[in-house]
């Protein structure tokens, strides 16, 4: 799955993002609006991790979504 799909269907994925990163509030998710760079920055702020770690977590999340999609 590529990030454009997630961004385009952000309202459908917000719940899964919130489940993955529970420290992110609904306000954070509204500001992020599906933009990967915004999500990266907010994960860095909320969890105190570096950009590389945040990107790694998002990559793993993308793979999880791709593998959990019905065929």
C-alpha cells in the first residue's frame, strides 16, 4: 500500500492510526490530515523519538495495513 491511498482515505484510517499511536489526539489527527511528514513530526514530538524511528514505525504500519486488507 502506498501512502497516497492512506492520505486519500484518511478518515477511514484515523482510528487505526489512533490505535497504533495512542498519544495522538483527534486534534493531532485532524491537523495531520493524512500527510506523512506531519505524522512523522507528531510521532517525534509525542513519543520523543527521532525522525528515523518515526519513519520506521510508519513503514511498519503501512506494511501492516497492506497485509490486513482483504483481497
